[in-house]
C-alpha cells in the first residue's frame, strides 16, 4: 500500500510526525504566551475604552466651544465696526435661539460683556449688584488671551448638574463672549461604567482635581485629591507626580495606547488594580480604576478548555498533514494554471477560503510591504488591506468590495467581479476577484485576487473627455460643456449672473484682415474672459464670435458692472498688430438668476440675449442688464 503513495506523500509523513512532537513539547510555552497576550489585549481594550470615553467627553464640549468661537468672530466684526449695544444684543438673542436647536446639551445661551455693558441672549436681566468682570467666565477669558477657554466647573445646587462656562476674549482686550452649559453629556459618557464589575471607579477631573463627572454621582463636585477613596487619591497623586502627558519622540505618532497612561495600584488588602488616565482637553482627564481580578477572571477557564481542545486537535494533525500532502501535487498543477492567467496582472494572490490563507502568485514591492510575511487570516485582514492600498476617496468603496462576508453571494452566478479605484499613490487600478474552483457543495474554495493597472487608460480617457468639452481654437469650454455646467449650477440652487457676449463687426474684421486675424481676436477675447472671471465661474464659447459666462453668486447690478468694467479694460488692452490699431468692441447682455420661481435656463438665456440685442444698438463696449424689464447700464 505504501509503495503506491506519491513520493511527496512518503517524504511528508516523517515531517508531520516531527512537527506534531514539537507542538506537544511547546504547549506549555504556547499557552503561557497566549495567556500573557490575552491579558495585554484585555488591557489594550480598556485603554481604548478610556480613550474613546475621553473623545466622547471632548465631543460633548466641542459644539458649545464652536458656538462661542463662531459668535465671537461675528461680535469681533461688530466691535470693529462700532455696532451699538442694541444690535449686538439682538444678534445674541438670535444666536441663542439657533444654538438651542442644534446643541444637544442644555445651555443658558450666548451672552457677552460688550464695550462695558452686559448683554444676554436668553433675556436674563442681571441684578444691579451683578459685576460681569468679577465672574469666573470673564476672568477665565482674560487668562485665555483670546483662546477658547473653560471656566472652572461648578455644581448647580438646584439641578444637581455640573455646569461650566465657555468664554473667549475679544480683540479689544476687554469684551468677552461666553456660554454656560450643563455637563449632562460628560456625565452620560462616564456614568454607565459604574455598572461594570471590572470598574472600581471612573471619573472626569479638571487640572485641579475637581470632579466634573463620576460613575458614583454622589462624588460629583468633590476635590478628588482630598475627598476621594484611597484608590482614587492614589491614582490622582501618581498621575500628577509622573507628568502623564509627555511629548512623543520624534517620528512617532499618537494612537489609542500612547494617549493613555497606565498606573499600577494596590488597595489596603493588597488587591491589584490598574489605573488608566486619558486626556480630554483644556487639562481635563478621564480616569479609570480597574479591578485586575475581575478583568482577567475569564482567562483561566478559557485556557483550561482551550488546552483540552488543543490536545484533541493535535491528535488529528497527522491525518490532516497526510491529507494535505495528497493535495500538494494537485495544488502545484493548479498554481501553474493560475500563473498563466495572472501574467496580465501587476499582482495576483491565491486565496484558500477553507484555510483562510493567501499565496502570492505575482507581486510587487508595494503588495509585499502590505502583506508582510504573514499569509494567514485573509478574512480578518481584508478590510484593513483595502484601507491600506486605496486612497481616501476610494476607501469606503474598496472596503465594501473586499468584504469577505459577501464574496459567496456576489460570486454566486458569475466567474469574476471587479472594481476600479484610485490607490494610495493616486494611480487608477482595477481589482478583480476570480473564481478558481469550488467545493463539491458548490461553495467557493480557491479565489484569485488580482491587481491590474489601468492608470494610462484612465489618463487617456480623461484627455479625451477634456478634448470633448473644450473649444479647440480658444482653449475654453465649448457650448455643450458650458451649458451643461450652468444648468447643473442652477439645479443645485446656485444664483448668479449670466452674460452673452457678441463681437462687434467681426465679419468686417474677417473680410478686411483675414480669417487668421479673426481667429487671433477670438483667442484674445477668450483670454480676456478667463482673466476677468474667477476659476469657479463658467466661461465658454457659444460658437462663431459669441461667448458666454456664468458668474456664481453675483446677484446685483452693482457688482455686475464692476466685473464688466474689468472685462472691458482687459479687452481694451488687447494688442493684435494685424488690426492696424482698430479697437475690438463687444456687446453684452447680462441677466440674473433667479428672476422668479419659474425661471429656467432658457428664460435666463433669452433675457441675456435680449440684453445683447439692446447693447448692439450703441457703438463700443456696452453691457445691458435685463431683469423683468429692460434696464440699461453702461461701463
């Protein structure tokens, strides 16, 4: 029976036995390493939880801080213009109404000490004895020197909710814009941890150790260094002594682990605890005290069970290895076939879905760097690989395409699927999944992941697209492209000024000086238009000696005249020797969109065309603005 076995099978049998023996000898070391790694992973998970909580706290504060920053910007502008107190007060009332709708947390609204007078956006009238400059929000703003600052939090005795003030000093060095906020969101971010058995305590403190939020609500508002539990005091003191937040070494970046400080603690009975500190902002910190016995309680039972399972698995290893050896020759033949197909791709990877392993068939340095030496766990790494090799704009698309959980469904009735994307080096690529073979049940067994460069094809397509949208003589957009962009801007609600320009006596120029000179005139007019209008505006040639432009956001005749004045100056500066000193003049009609609710591109075009007709009645550069009725203006 043995004599009929393939040579590779006979050679593989002693290797399998040797591997099995080594595996048995390394069980103890393996499980020790697994246990240590699992403990580290649990601690990393809690570190991430601390960092996530810090981000939630920071997010709860961000909207009020942004609100004060925006309002301060506007009040600074009013301050520079000398706007009166009544107008500023009306602005604060309006801002308060807006923020009451968009800020999730409770707030008393925007208020200000403006040019010596207190103004309140919520309508609160302070008593006569109220001195704004003596309030914590004002003093904190002065200390901030123009930065967004938080005043020291305090406990509202009526609501039993922590509050603080967000303030900013204005440009005159005396006026301040501020907002009081209830810190409900901060408390919500921390209070649920009190129900977790692993957490002995979780709390948020400011730079002085004042408790802003706590998993035990009774401890809100205390000084943790004086009135906290022994563990809380020990963590706070250790954290302060070690200067938790140190600058990172050059070349390193911050992540969820480097942003969290870990400290070892022991209670009076010698029980071990882990302290975690994560920075929020403005010297606030989130602190966790974790009970190590509760944290690692599940590991012992898990690894005892795993040991039994491992012995059973090892008992079947020989039979598995023998089976694999028989498949080895088949895999070699299959690999040759795949190599032939993969030669058209820059990279190709064979994926065995049964073992979740990858085999590089054809590669390049970029793919090798992403995969490293570990060819296992394709399903667990697929999304991360998609993020790594795709650009930011293609990332979500590629994460969906690489999702291993949907491959079976997507490849049910087809042999391959593909997706085009931009890689991390801004090159166009095509990624393709190809079915290599299936199991007897019809489920996928081997698939090919292939990368194909289509960058040159895409660049050629882009060149052709630009050519199709460009007027070849003048280099600006042609009529079809320009009109489509104007219609799109109108459909998106973009208002603006639409201009039609007709070159005066252009036939005379062609007949007198020749068509080559006429072409130079058209090119010079196109250049004058591009110099006059912004890059965001739409400039295009209608055909012959007619041009058009859509100036986004321009809705007044006053601004329109200024733009036309620049255009006429640019046209006057045109120098074409072949014209022998003859001036170039244009007639322009300008219309504004929208004129009414039923306004369309056709009606806009008709008004501008009517304006051009009116302008041509007068010799020389002229623009006629058309609203609902004719209304002339001359530059």
